[in-house]
């Protein structure tokens, strides 16, 4: 909730300073509601819950599924023609995710349901990317698009936080946690404004390849900060997912609609 409010405040203030406009929340209420729910509030809340149980490196690898999910969606929506080689890439990526979700096979399959729930994060981010690509809003600064999405996400999360008994004032007893929340809000402002701009310029598929960086740095930071180590099957899963990403990123002359011409 605080992350979205901080990001919204920064982005809307900068957008107003640059354009003299405010986010058109009422005019494009469907657009902002969908972006806020599927691209901000729901996946972010799921992420914070899951990462308490699932290692940070594992969660980062799951987020690399965004390009695979994105390509699956654009094919289903006929934004691109289907390509058999890229379908193989989708299969490899999903296979890697299943290996992470089923770490033990001793007599019976043991499923880590937190990993399954965590897969809703890349699904949400991918859906938002495709939606923004298919429904562009012109005439407004990118800061207002991103800031409006975070503001609506805050409006959804505020009552949930209060009813759940988790509400607290960020400035009541400032410390490390509060400083990290503030930092996360600033990072969210930068990341989501870049998201809207890159989708505008190059399309959802191209943007989704930034998850390569998430996977690599996530594993690295998990090791450096938390001392995380992973079993052999995890590295097999990483190899499958990254191989799938590489294949999916191969164009092979596939036809793309106008919204993704630079993907």
C-alpha cells in the first residue's frame, strides 16, 4: 500500500510539473482499474507473501517467465502468428517452472504450492503488458499513466490493509523497515514509468525480456545477501527457463501487429 502511494505521489507530481495535467482517472477508469489490479496490487501483494517462504533467487527465476507468458497471450489474442520453435521455448520454460514447483519425487510428487501461487506474479505482469500494448492512451505523459495506476492500486489496498489490521503510519517510528519501504516506492516509480514508456515504444514482448536481468540479479543478490544455495534440480530448471526465453525471443520472421512493431 505504501509503495503504491509513494510511487503515485512522485509520478503524478512529476507528470503535472511536465505537462500541467493530472491522470484522467474518470475518463479511463477501466484502463486504470485493470492496470492497478492485474499489474500492481494483486501481483505485488502475492509477491510479498510468497517471498516470505520461497527463496528470493527462486522467486526471481519465476519472474523470468513473463516473456513466455506474454508471448503465449499475444499468440492467443492473434497479435502475432504462432511459431512452432517458440512454442518449444514456451514448453521448456514451463517445464523449468514445474521442476522448481515439484522439488521432490520420492515415491510421490511433492508440490510446493507457494511456487505455484508465485507464478501468478508473472501472469499478472504479462497481462498488464499486453493490455497496455493493445489499449494505448495518447496525449498524456507516461508519468501520469504509471502514477494513476499506482494511485488506484493504493485506493484498493488501503481498505484491505485497514480491515486486515496491518495499517500503520510510515512516519510513526521511522527506522530501517520504513526507509526500505520508502526506497521501494521510489524504485516502483522508476520501474513502472519505464514499463509504460517501453511498452509504448516497443511493445509488451520486448519489455518482458527485461526479466532476464531479474533472474540473474535475483539469484546473485539471494546468494550475497541471504546466503541462499540451491539444489541441482534448481539449476536444471534455470537452464530450461533461460533456454526457453532465448528461443521465445527469436523472431524467425514472425508477423507482428502494429502495437508490437518494435518488439
